[in-house]
C-alpha cells in the first residue's frame, strides 16, 4: 500500500473486484462514544482513563480543543488509550478569549458549544468552510434561553463560527428543536451537570420530531457511566421527548469504548454485496450504538444475520430492494445505497431529511454519484428511491470531502470494474486505516493513483 497516496487529498483509489468477501475484522473505537466520553471526562472531578478510543481527525480536534481550555489529555497505545485530567474550575481564566478550531467535526462544535456556555468564559469556535455552512442555530437559540451572557452563530444561515461570552447558565428550563440533529440535545445533556443543583435540576424539552434517537440514549448511558443523574422520558407524540439532569456532576472513571458500529456497516455491506460472510468482532445487538441495527436492514434484504459471543455476522447476498425508515441509523444510508445498487428491485429510504446538513448533502450529492454508476435515483423530501441498473457501470466518484462517501463508494468496486474514488484521504475524519483494513479483509491490494494525472500506482 502506498502510504503517501493514501493520505494525499489529490489521490484516487480503485478497489479491485474478486469474488465473495469472507473473514472477520474489528473496527477501531466508536467516534461517537470517544467524543462523548472525552466531554464527560473533561468535565469530571478527577482523572479518567479511556481505553479503545478512536484516533482520527474528529477526536484529535476534540482533544486539541480541550487542551485550549486547559484540560490535559495524555495519549498512549497509538491514541487508543487516553488519560483525561478532570476539570479544575479554579484555574480557568474566563476573561481570556480562547479560539478553538474544530475542522469539520460536528460532535466537537456542538458538544463544546453547550459545555462552554455552561462552564462560562469567552470563546470562539470555528472550522473549515463546510463547517461554516452547517446549521447550529437551533442549539444557539436553546442556549440563549439559559445562558447569562451572549452567544451568536456568526455565519449566514445561523452557522458557525460561534461566539460565546457567558457567565454560565442562569435558568433551568430549555427547549430545543430536534429535527436537524440529535447532537444539539446531546450537547445540552452533557453540559447540564455543570448547572444542575439539588433543588434545581435542568429540564430539557425537545420541540418537534427528534432524529437519530439512539444517539441520545447513547449520550445518557455515557453520562451515567461517569456518575451523572439523567432521565429521559417520552411523552405523547404531541409533547415529544423530555430530559431531566439532576445534581451530582461527573466523576473520573475507567471507561472502555466499543468498536465503531457505523464503520462496521461497510464490512457487513461487503458481504452483502458479494455474497460472502463477514463477522465484525466486538459488537453485539445490545451495543450502545444504534447502527448495529444495520444488520437487521441487510437481513430484510435477504442476508443471513447471526450473532455470538465474538461478534455479529452477515452472510449471503442482499438480493432484494426494500422500503425502510433509516431515521434511527441515518449514518448508514450511504452504505445501504451502494448495497441497493446490486439488489433486485428498488430501495426506498425514508426519514433522513436531516442528512442534507451533514458533512455534505447526503441526499442530493449522494444521488448525483449513484446516477454515475447507472442507477435511477429519485430524491424525496425525506430520502430517496434507488432503482438499480442492470449492470453497475465504471465511473469516477466525487467524495465531497465526506468520509462516509469515500468508504461507501469503495464498496461498489468489490463487485464492479472501474470504480474510482477520489480523495480517499478524507476517511481520516473518522477512520484513517479504513482502506488498509479493507485491503486486509479482501486479501488483495487496491489500485492507487493521483487524481491530477489519473495514473494508477
């Protein structure tokens, strides 16, 4: 494998077809769990030890941002073990402006915006150009209800950068919209122990539909692991979801992080596309990450799904298209879309209107690239319908600097000739070793090239 090309944004990669994919693999730690655990550990009394952590761009910018506000994070075992020094509020210099750069990490900016608002101080959070086009207005509006001070999203359309000048939270009741990102609610939840007291718990009410609910449950479980008192109740459909966070705060812990279930979806899909058999080690149906439910989706498409003490296995081809609501596991929509190219009959994806506001427009831009492969794609307000082609055709695919585009599109090359993926280096956002791990699983090398000259290496 050419490491220089693998990390070069001008590179391209072509995965080589070669029959059914069979084997087992353990993906790296969950990005979602790593960044949640980092926030809870940073706000805790005492130090914490995190094992199984993910080393990626998203987690590195979280660690760097925590360092900017005085939280020490020591790394060992190639970044898989992290020691996090807890919060010492007496050492915080709240009058000093601190600039935090978050690249394109949605979890980092959303979680830290809420946490720093509750902590108090003077901050400005900014990122790359795409981050400054991703909405954060609903979170800013929610924090404006409780923050003593000022907070503003500074780009057009209520997008980052975010400027915060806060004396902490002065109220205990918050309402937040839930239809764009569950990370707004998760950020408020994790910040709440800083402001809750025995006689005044923090009450958060979700207005409207809450997307990606499993991620909120994950947030609550991580918070409880670090000693927080949090309760989620689902009222009737008119009133929606309510969260109450009580007094007690966080305490330092030893915490183990699961393998990333979103990353696992690519390897399960490799079996489903090629009619192989792949076991992802270290995950089980009761995992905190809702994306393990992707196996049930593949089962509906005709695959065999089994689980044991080692992990979760997918066997056989995904032979039929389905009609599926992917709201709870929306990060696997791109994976499913590539599987759908090789199924018999159309696949209709529903419930993912919020996917337009992620690293890229994961409905519109995804549809553009799927059409290059010969599919007929109809966009809908909440998703898309994919009609597979008689034969997937050769194409060069843009990734829009979206890690999930690159990983998903690479799977088409397992069963079709001439699929070239541009900028595979963007997988560093959440899974720097993805192409190396895929190569190891399939047992043959990829073809690497330079997109500037389209020369294979």
